[in-house]
């Protein structure tokens, strides 16, 4: 068996086309323009690339975009004052503070300062709580992207045995919560494995769907999965560089070996990654609709 490739770039393109049409309709019928602001503290090269990609995607879709690049030495009070100003700005529906922040800043306090109605990352405790009880305003972007990949690839989720490897607040916990909800495209039986799981392979071998988010290259091997499994690989790990200095990437799954047993699998790169920014745009559009009383 050679697995079907679940290509995030193709699914993301489809969703972006749907969003562009929805944004155009919001502007034409309701005079509503979704607005997203990114806040970048310091000049971390990777963060600059991420913020630039978010800004570019916003503009392509017709979302109003602002970007605040502020110095590394910005104080906690200065950053909180900026967030307070953005919370009150009616042009802005979504606020994204790029992480990680410089070490002298309190990340938790900053994230909690964002108005939950503008928390398009879905990290505020109010939004985490709403997700837990099955009534989310916003679903965190990477877990939402995983969910959309499963749905749009026709994967049977209801009644499936799902094993999530990783328990982070960003991926592991939210995707587990999404898939166990009593709703359409969920109703799965979910097991969460982590660094203290005694026999991880025991759990992964019985899974219909494995979602790997551990941050360790090729941690999930072929002997850890059953024939016909669906594998979603969230990991992006640098395992070397080419002669011309380009990064060589690997996921959390031993792709070449596992694809021979899986029925479907995401590649790295080109799997989950392209979905994350797209789901941020979806959350921003939803935020604009909620603010306008249209959702």
C-alpha cells in the first residue's frame, strides 16, 4: 500500500478561494472589511518571515492589514498599552502577537490582555474554555487546519480511534478536544500520548488516525502504526542542511517507511504548515462577522 498524500497547500488554496469570495460579499453587501493586525517585538528572522507571510496573505484576500514592528527593548507596559489601543480600534477584528516574545516580557500576561473577541489565535482562556465545552468562537489555527485536512480529505472521523502524540496547548490539547466533541466530523475516541506515556506504540498501533505533534524527527516509525492508518504529521524539524545552506526538514513521522502502511499521510513540508495561516484568515473573517452581528 502506498498512501494518498494529503496536500495542505491544495486544501489551503481551496479555502482561501472560499474566503476571498466571502470577504468580497461582506464588503459589497454589508460594508464590512475584516481587519488583522500583527505585532512583532524584536527582529527574529523566523518571526519576520511568519509575520510577512500573514501580511501578504491578508492583502491577497482583501483583509485590511496593519503591522507593528517594535523594538526588542519594548517594556511590558508599552506592549500592553499598544494592545489596549488595538483592542479599542474598530478597524481591527483580529490581533496577533507573534511568539516567542523577548525573555523580559511576560508572554502569558500579554496574551491575556488581548480582547477575547479579537483573539484570532484562540489562545485566550475564554476561547480555550469555549472550545472545551464545544461552543468556540475561534478554533486555534493549527488544530483547525488539521481538522479541515481530515474533513476535506474524506477521512472518517466519527467513531474512529484517534491517537494524538503531544499535549501542547497549541496543538495536542485543542485537537483532542475538537475531535471528541459530540458534533458532525468529530465523535472520535481520543487518546493523548506524551513523554510520560509508558508504551506509546501500544496506543498508536490501534489508532485509525495518528496525529503526531512531538517536535522530534521521525519519532513515529512504521512498526508503531497499523495498516491503513491515516497520519497527520505536524512536526517540522531541521535535520541538516544542503551544500548551499538550505534547511533539510523532516516531520515527527518516518515518512518514507510509514507511507507504505498508511492509507493517507501528510508530507513535510507541504502538509499541515500551509493550513495554519489560512485558518488565521478564517478566524479573522469570523471575528469581523461577529463584531457586525452577522454570525
